[in-house]
């Protein structure tokens, strides 16, 4: 399924971009420019253009060519996977835009242009992927995906316009489930594949930094409160799929604590780099869960 293939591409591209930016931000040689640095700006534009173009060409040649082409069309997949794939699009659009915006900030680009050309990068790239989907007879462009991409970009830009910072970030966590063993080709054969494919074990979070809403308070700067969403019991995208091992899928909602690693004080440039790269991962913590089966559960440590 193209969404699962795309997840792999996005995760590795995102990690690569985060690593580059983290190094650039913290290296003594590559400190943020106070004024526009044309060489840096051009290097960023060239690098991101090559990466995005290369990714789209690779998808077109290595994936879509195995399926019949068609005229452009839409496909409504909004009921699939309890919308977990849509939340994944939301997060991806948010972070691709965030990284692009922050790299332009490192080059001294104005805030206005960061928002116009950087923050919208995730939406632009993922929209191009939807166009490829739209010309594939097997798939079709998803209006729900486009809306999720726009919402992720909207969260990023909206906070910059309102607060000039990201007080609420999108985070991800994962734990292995029993469902992957029942459909390993679809949900993954090992831990890494399952982290990308098995929606049953994925949780997406909105993590809010409490101190940033009242910076005169003595509340710890690094402590966040997080709201999470997940779903379980899914062997197929369509919950109505007829199969003797199909599970009863249900939704899960979470309330938990979290850490903003970028607000932890340290003099180590290496640790700052590590914290910047991994801050999209939700820290395991005590968590309260309520699900659509009506169960209320407390997890001493939820991953």
C-alpha cells in the first residue's frame, strides 16, 4: 500500500533533515546568521529541491510503475485505519515544514519568508505525492490526506503567527502488538517495520509546554502535558473487511506527561543535537487511557 511505503520514505527523509539542521544549529562553525546569508539560503534551496525531486522520481519509477496508470481521480479512504493514517499525514506535514522553516532561519531568512517558503514545504511535498496517487488506477488522490496535510501545516503556521513559537508540538510513540504477527506482510515483520506500518501500536500526541503559556511562573520549563490518539484491533484498513481473524477495532484517547527535551539545560553541544533530533518522540510516562469500548485504564508507563 502506497501510504505504508510513503511512511518509510518520510521517516528516513525527516530524520536526515533533522540531523543536518541539528548539526548546523549547534556547530561553532555553523551558527545561526543574524542577517541573510545568501550562500546558506541557496544551499538549503538546492538541497531540499534535490531531495524532494529525487524522492518523487523514485516513487514514480520504483513504485507506481508496477501499477496501471489512469486519468486523475480521487478516492475516499477516510474510513480506513480509524484515521490513523490521516494523523500520520498531519504529523509529517507539520515536521517537514518545521524543519524547512528552521533551516531558513539558520540562514538568516526573514520570518515572513520562512513561513511562506519553509513552513509550507511539507504540504507542497505531500500534495505532489497525492497527485501521483491520483494518476494511479490502484490508489487515487485522497481528499482526507490533503486536509490532514493542510491541518499539520496550519498548526505550524498558526502558532508562529499567534505566539512566534511552537508551544504545542506533534509527537509519536510506538509499542509492539499481537496484530502484526497475524498479518506481517502488511503490518511488519520486525520492530522497525512495525513501527512504520502497524497502526495498532502507534500513538500520535499533541504535547503542550505549560511554562510557555506563563513564562513568569516557576513551572518546570521542560515539562509538558500531552493528549494522545490511537486505535487497536485493526488487521485491515477497512473495518468492514470480511475475514475470520478480523478484530473489533476501537479508538483510544490518552492523557499523559511529556518532556520538551529542547528546554533541558546543558552545556554539551552533542546533547543539544541529540535532544533536537529526538524531540518528536513522546517520552514514556504514566498515562490515563479511555477508549470507545468504555474502558478507563491507567498505565504506569505507556510507550
